[in-house]
């Protein structure tokens, strides 16, 4: 073989190796893979569009309906949450209709947008294929039933706005154009995350750390201070506007009581001593997805990714940013020590990034140390197999099972499926101006019925809790029902709708028994049993059916 032939062979080998390196860095390939991730998320969520609303969704949907009808939050229904999610529901229902499918279609778009944002944010820390892995982890794991992710929870909107805030604050360090605007936008989106759920406040603190990590050494000191001020100004503007609007609506006192005064009582209901047990229970459901497998391996890899942050080839600033994102994301799950499954949705962005960092570590090793770029396929397919294992464990939920059956399997004795039949009955047998009293924590009934509540207490948990306002709340609920004279009184005896304690004040039950006996007659009832969908019994069926005791929903119609 002559010298010229040897040179040609060497060049051919280099070209082949370059092709191997560039395959997973080729923009066309990357965007095709990202498109496939988005397509999967869409297909899975299309199947879940008709999934019955659970009670949080019922609350948001009912509040959204009130807003669309021109009523301010907290004026006709009370809750301790900030109104961001209520307005998101109002926007979604205005665009896609006041229905379960319309609400979940809006959620689908929010999740898809969040998945794409995850891709672009991750590119600041990992390779292009690593960013695809991050997007896939966020979008696909974020559709698991271990997170109760089929429901349009507030945490979905918190994650969406937090990702927007993170995207813009990172863009501020990519180029010098419009930096002030980027800080302001970042602050505004962090504020929206906070207004959707108060725990979203921790993402603002992450924004502060990004500025301090990147600018703490700058001289003069007024440079980072100025940027911190811009971020804070953006964050404060929507909150001040919200306060001013509620003052104009004349409901500021009500808003303040529920979102500050009462919230301080609710947030101390779980003892610190039992917090770790609560965390373990929550994380076990999240990682397994109610199966023996689920996405456990990917969650473990994300956990391994935390110490790996110290050894990956990143600058000290990048490592600090990643670790601070983990810290503040985790803190969003902590307030109140409840650790409910959907609370972990706000942990998904950093979980997805840590998974991508783990696999990207090996990608760098294959390409730069071993000089074997084709081995990148190993990490890609290893990730794909782990992801596929979780998909297979959830395939019945994602693609096959009837949504009502799924709802009963997941939520058991909670009457979410039953609420559909009850709501439809109320809608058929009442006029739009008729009011309904739901005696229990089932606001989804009000939404299905398309009727107003006779009381602002769409949840009754606060009446059973041990705090100084419980008795006053009970009296207020009783007075509102008596004044509004609802056509239908829906008595929910399901334990999970009340969470009664041994030392709960039970005055309201004595009142309810007397009030119903004097003013109402029973026109229907419905058993609530786990893993079985009962039928609402009305009219002639009542004659041949003895109303059961225990977990039941009674329908009573006003006599006069």
C-alpha cells in the first residue's frame, strides 16, 4: 500500500469517526428525537383527557367557572391557595370549554411546552442528546400515575412558570442583549409560579442564587445588586397587582384570612416527628407508580446524579447552579410536611437534568477519553430501556384502561367517578339559578352540575381540624346554607371527604341532621365502594333499596 493510499484510508477513517460523533449532535436528528418525545406525551395524555376530575381539579374548575362568570376568587368560594391556578383554569376553559376534556387538553399543552422548555434549559449543561434525555425524563416520567400526573394539579403550572423563569435568567448570561428585560421576565414568571402555589416561592430563591453565583466577584458591587433588584421587581409586580385588585373587589380581608391567617394553622397540622414517614410514603408511590417497577431506576439515577455533580467536567459555577436548583426544587415539596404525590412534580425539572448529567458523563468518557464515539449509542439505548421499563409498567394506565376504572383503581373510596352521575342528575333536575349545598369536600360535583354552591365552604376539612377558627367556620357555613336555602343538599358520608378526628368539633353534624329532617326529603343515594362503580339510585329504585350506612352520598331535595 503506497503513501497516498494510506493517507486516503486515514482520512476515510476520520470521516467515519466524525460521522459517529456528530450523529447525536446533528440538529436534524436531535429535533426528530425531541419530536418523538413530544408525540409520546401527546398520545399518552390524549388517552387521559376524559379522566374524571379529582377534588383539587374540581376546586380549580369551580373557581375558574366563577371567574368566567365575573366573580372574584374568595368571594363565593374559599380556600387557602393563591388564585394563580384558578385563573389558569379560567383561561383553559375559555379556550377549550368547561369540561373535563377541555381542562385536560389545556394541561396537555402546558406539559408539552414544559417538556420543550426542559430541552432548551438542559442544553446549558449537557450535550444535545443529553438535553433530549432530560426532556424525555420530564415529559414521560411526568405523565406517570405515581405522580397523579393525569390531573391538572397546581404543581404542573408551577413547574411550567418556573421553567420559563429559569429559561430567561439563563438567557441573561448567554448574551448581553435586553438583559434587564430578561431579569424582569424571569421575576414575573417566578411570581406566576408562586401565585399558582405558594411553595413556588423557592424558585425565586434559585433565581437569586444564579445571579449571586455568576456575579458575586463582579466589581463594583452595584452590578449584581442592580440585577437582583430587577429580578425582585419582576417578581413583586404581579403580587402587588393581585393585592390591589382584591382590595378593589372588596375581598382583601377574606383573601388575607384564607391565604395567610388560616394557612398558618393548616401548615402546622403535621408534626415534625412524623414528617420523615410522610416523605417515605410519598416517595415510594412516586417512584414505583403503584407497580413493582415503575420509574424507580430513573429516580435512583437522578439521586446518583447529585454526588456525580461534583465529578463531572463542569465549572464550579455550573455545579453550584445545578446543586442549588436541586435544593430549592426539593424545598418546594416540604412546606407543611404533607409530601403528597403530585407535590413532587416540581422536582421533575431537576430530576430530569440530573438523569441527563449522569448519562452525559459516560458520553464524554466514550468520546474524549476512550476515543470511541460510537459507544454513545450504549448510553442512549440504556436510557431508552430504563424509560421503556417504566412505560411498560404504566402501559395499562397510559394507553389501555377505561379512565373511570382507572380512577377507581387509583383513588379507591374517593367519590370522583360517582360525582359525575350526581352532577348530571343535579343539572337535569334543577334550574341555573338554583343553589346546591355539598356537605363534604367534593367541589367537582358543583362543576359537573354547573350550579353555584350555597356556601363558600367547598371543602370541609378546615371544619374538622384542631384550630381556633374551626367553630367559627362551622357557624359561617351553617348560616350561609340556611340563608341561601339550596334546592339540593348533598350529604357526603365518605371519611376521606371529612378527615374527622377523635377530637374534632362535631356541632355541624348535629345541625345538619336537624336541618335535613326539617327541610329536605331523600331523592337518591349512591354507594361509594373501592374498585367498583356503583349506580345512583333515584325515584322508584328507592322503594326497593334500603339506604346503606357507611360510605354513601345522599341526595336530598328541599320540601318547600
